[in-house]
């Protein structure tokens, strides 16, 4: 148990950040799954745009590393480009 006021505050803020980070990562995973489960290329391209945008947002907020984001965006883009119209 924390004894200092600042340590007690740090515990609370860390818990809040943890919840926000988990929610953001959950949304990233959901958006990625939606792209892979798209019915056709047109839908996949719309979903790809949304997913890439949100991944960039999470990078900007420091929730994921930029290389991780780049790898995921690249993988999704390759998948969508391979789909037949």
C-alpha cells in the first residue's frame, strides 16, 4: 500500500490510463477483424480507411509504438490489395 499522497494519486491515474489503453487496443483489434471479415473489396477498403485512421490516432496518443502501427497498417493494406473486386 502506498504511503505518500503522490504515490496514491499515481495508483489512481495509472488505473485510469490502463482502462483507456485497453479500450483503445480492443477497438484496434476489432477494426482489424472487420477488415479481414469484409464481404467484398469495396467494403474492405472503407473499413481499411477507418482502421488506419484509428491506428494513427492511437500512435499519436502514445498507446502503441509507431513501428507496430506501421506493421499492422501494412499487413491490412496488403490483404485488401490482394482481394478481387
